[in-house]
C-alpha cells in the first residue's frame, strides 16, 4: 500500500483537493441561498442543475478527450470550475446559480473522468486494486474535510467561496506535473436499455430510484438544514455523517452480499432506510439523533448502489459488465436530476420534513420492488454470482470499469487457488 501511495500520491492529492472543492460548494450554496432569501423550490432547481450538468458531461466529455486530449480538457474544465466557484458569490440569485451549477457539474464530470483515467493508467495489474481503494479513501477525506472548512468563515461573505476555488486550482498542479504520461482513452460502449431490462429489471428500477435518493441526500441536505433552523456547524456535521456512514456500512453489507440472495439484502437494506427516514419525518428527533439518521441513510444508499450493480452483473457475461455499468450510471443520473426538484416541492408542501419523507418513500419503493422481483424468478446460485465490489456513486465509468476488472481478476485468482488446493 505504501509503495502504491508513493507512486500515485500526486494524483491522489489532486483528487482529494478536487473533492474538498466540490464538497464545499454543494453545502455552502444551500446555506447561502437561505441567507439570500431564495425560495426552497428555486434552490432545488439550483441543486438539480449540478446533476444535469454531470449527466451531460458523462456523455460529451469522452468525445472532447478523444478530439483534443486529456491535458487540454483537464486544464480547460479546471479553469472553468475555479472561475464559477468565485462567481457564485458575485451573482447571488437562483437563475445565475442554475446556469453555473450546470457548468460546474459538466466540468467536474470531465475532470473526474480525466483524473480516474490517469490513476488507472499509472497503476499496474498488481497495484490497481490498492490504488482504487486509496482513491476512494481520498474522496472520503476530501468531502469530510470540506464540511469542516465551512466553519472557518462567514457564508454570507466571499471567503468561503474563495477557498474551494483556490483548492481546485491547486489540485491540478500535482496531477499535471506528475511523471505519469497522459493515458490512452477508449469510450466505454453502453448497453441498450432493452438488454439492461432483460438482464435485470430490479437493477434498472432500483438504480433510477437510488439516483433520486442520492441527489436529494447530497444536494438538499444543506437546504433542509437551513429550513430546519440548524447552524453552519450542525449542517456541516450532518452532511459529514452521511458520507462517513456510507463508507463504514459498505463493508458489512458487502460481506453478506456474497453469502445470500442479493435481492433479500437489497430489500432489507432499503426497508431499513425507509423506516429511519419515515421516523425522522414523523418524530422530528433531536440533533444527535439526526446525525445517526444521516449516517444510516448514507450507510444504506451507498451499499445499495454497489449491490444493484453487483446484482445486475450476476446475469451478465464479464465482457458486458462495463457497458452495463455505464448504462446503469446514466439511468442513475437521470433519476438524480429529478431528485432535488421533487424534494424541494415536497418540502414546500409538508415542511422541511419533506426531505426525509421523500427519501423514505423511495427507499420503500426499492424494498417493495425487490420483494416483488423475488416472486418472478429464482436467485442465481452462489457459484454463478460475482464478487461484491465497493463503488462510489461519484465515480465515473472509468473507475467503475477498473474496479470491476480488479474484482474479476481477484475472483479468477481465488478460483485457481481453490482448484490447485483441491488437486
């Protein structure tokens, strides 16, 4: 692990700084919007705009890279991100923020694709798994650090907008000056929606609904916090709890995923999330319980993402997994665009608690659909299922493909070792 860290630290440092900048801007806008008196529904449009831009970027940036190369795309989009982060404070109104959030979502999609391509190319077959694990650790550290930095300035001023702008600008220095050459880039082909549906209706429906949960959770948490009357410290702690819970619960759920019918685990996990969210809506718990609720919904949503992709892959050949994952990520992105808008509308109807109600309803829908699908076909045998792999919802198709390749190689090596021992 230390050898991998020494070889890839410029890339990992750059990625961490990128995540700090991205994590700050999302939470900060929700707080600043309340200060500027922007209506909750209009703020939901602002939050949705990021996911729309990210979705466009995932489709268009690979073509840009193929045309002009990694370095130019990376530098251009990075400069755009840095500029937009400062301009938020200069134009504090929702139409301008919508336009800027589309731009910044598009740009972050592009820099993630580029950075992940570099990381994947800089690792060998033996070190790729460790490099990807470090990548996800850096993402977590960056996002949690971003929430802590929200407490060093006044969200009504400029300073908190300058910090992520500077950090994003600095993030490109270690990446662009690293010794790693620009990698070759091949666009991942997407599987048709019909083939995806034939392989796994649960995968398609579940990942679409989960997109709405993710975007509400990460896009509207600070909007909910300001509507609930929380201060900056409390809001940042709540958002950090979501991410920490998401990382911690990946591993125990992953353990059970390889040992039971994944549909049972999907249904049970989603049902647990629904119960927690509905309880938070009904009882309006004290802040310390809200932190627990945030950690639990993050701990439910992140493993569900990995579970749904793993379950879909159980019905595919290895050669089709990357294409299927790219298609699922697109469906997830479509669901993410709608998430904040529906959440904002519901908060306007039932109050701030609509934030929890929306996520609870979607979790219940996933649980119910998974339970119904168990009546439609038998579960695959344990020998025919793939290995559960930890995947981040913020990762692009490049990282997902690399993670799946590592999992397939490790599974093949384990099978070969088993055969050797038997012989």
